[in-house]
């Protein structure tokens, strides 16, 4: 059986990436990170998703909180709310976390070499996304090249492939793919700034991209949102 | 003033890399990792070296011990001893730690972006070395390409450079460079498998490469070794 490490944040995209890996016949090793994110409840979502999609193993790796700073996701900086589609599409927002996917994929690579697994899946998406540089196809392609030069496995000919199956999907296409693969969307968590009771804010970039995707796919989003105030 | 993050293990090579960065006029930010290595005393060495070479700041980052396994440096696997030069030069030894430099450089990249620093120094060496794939020039070059695609800084034009000033140095040349730059070599720790009292074993690959370097440079190694038994 083919083995794959799958980065699993607990959001819609990574849950769908995990379901895709599974549907392609991989035995999956789900990998999540506790990096001091304000939306740490995504880790509970990740646990439930890993179980629901029958991951062979799920690890939550702690990232030293000295390393990520300067981001609205890790520091005391306001998460932008109610931005227009044009604003979301322009530039790299303050929710950007320095070198996050490089650190995540580097950990995935270490684990993959140990398992051993020749495949790593990441739910990165460069269409309806937040403009993060490390979600773009050129980043994924370069990391794959690096992976094969960096490791004993790569040097000895056991090629590592980085799969980003959603990279060119719209958010609506991701929702449709998730439905097709029976992902329990009620388990997924996308909000950057959830309420204390766990409901999504409905206004951060991530909530807005999610809602747009469900809307365009004509699928009802099963998660709970904070009531819209006038 | 130019800023540089410098990977500092506490060994001869990284101490020399730090001294080189300093001699080139960089304000230095030393970065070490606690990854469950059996030679954890190298972290004490790193602390002393960072201070002695006037690093502006020194951070020791904890790597989750779930991630590195299967190596003689992190697991209960014997560190090879008294190998011949030919044996040391052949293949990748069991002291290889999966994706270690990828993880280390990824953390350096995150910190560099936060400082911000446009330069990262690593003491990697591909001549008198242990055959680790992530110490080779092609790895360093690819990581630099990745760094400039992965980050906001890179995308916005603030180029990140990865410096590996020792990559083509013999161990003897590294020793000579360290002496030239007044590195206090008594502070450096290279041994993979030190005695409980801190003395170097003198027999692991790292000790042997170090001793060969000091010998060829005709410099007395100031650290203490376990007595040689017949």
C-alpha cells in the first residue's frame, strides 16, 4: 500500500486533500501543528477529521512559540474583517505567518522519510485564497525539488512527491469535491477568529472565502456562524 | 547594519560560520535547536559561543521530539566508532537525522523574516563531512531559491541569501579560519557521543573528522577527550 503524509489543519481544504489521498488508495498519516494559532480549535477539528477519514495515524506537532511572530494569527493583532473580494485578492494580508508552509512541509518530509512514505499531500490553494506566497504552485514545485536533494531517501532514489491536488481549484470546486468524497463538512473549521463558544465569525477572509465557495457550489454550510449584526 | 541569522549547533563549523558573519559586518542572531540530540551539551557550547562572539541574540528552539526518529543521534542506536576514513566517506551514516537542515533552515527563514534579516548563515561543509545530503551545495542553492518564493519578504523583493561559507573548506581550513578569527575553540563541542563528564569520545565520525582537521592544520585541539584505550 502507498503511504502518504497529509498536512491537516482542520479546515475545509486540508480535509478534502486527506479525502483525495484516501480515495487514491493511500494509507494516510495526518499531520497537524500547534503553533500558537488563535484558532487552536482547528486542532480539535483535525482530530475528528483524521478519525472520520480513517487516517492510519494522526500527529499534532508543537512548534516552538518563539518562532512565529508578527502575524494576526499568532500575535495580538486584529484579524481583518469584512473585507471586499478585491481587498482579499490584493497583496499578502497580516494573517500571513512567516515561512509557515516551509516549516510544516519540512516536518512532513522528516516524518515521511521515517515511515517511510514517498508522498506528501497539502491542501494549498492558489485561486480563492489569502494571497500567501507559500500556497502557490511555484512554491510546491520547488519544495518537491528540495525534498529530493535534502533527504537520504531522495538521494538513494526513493523519490518524494508533493501533491497539492486543490492548487487550481476554486473554493466552490473544493466544496463539490468534498461532498463527492463524503467529507463530513460539519467537522471542518476555517475561521481565523472564532467566538469563545466555537462559532465562526463569518467575517474574516477565511470565513468569507468559505461562504463564497459554499454559495457558488449551492451547498449548505453545516457549521455554525455568529449571527450577522446590522 | 546588515542582519544575519546564523545556525549555531555549538560545533567547530557553526562557530566559525558565526565568526565569519561577524567579521563581514553582520549583526548576528544565533539560532540553536533542542531536538532530543544525545549530545545535548552542544547547546551549552552554543550559549557560550554566542556570547563570546557577541551575537545580538541567541535563541534555542525546541523541536517536537515526535518528529526526528531513526537516527543514532536521537534514538537508542549505537553511534559508529573508530571508522576508517574510507568508511566515513562512503554513504550516509546512521547519524543522519531526517530532513534536519530543512527544518533548521525553515525556522531560520521564519525568524529572518521577522527580524527582518536578509541573510542566513549555515556552517554546512561538504568536504570533510559525514555524507549528509543536506550539507551539499545543491541543497543550499535550492533552499535559497525556495526561501525567495516562500516568503512575503522574498515576493516583495527583499531577497534572502543563504550563506554557507565553509561548504568547500577542508576541516583543516576551517580550523585555520577559526584561529584567524579568534574563535575560542575550547568552547566548541563536536562529539556525537560524549562521556557523562562532558569529554569527547574521540572515536565517533565527528571527533575523527575534527581531530584530522586540527592535525592537518597543526593546531592543538583545546578540548578534552576520553583517554585512548588500547
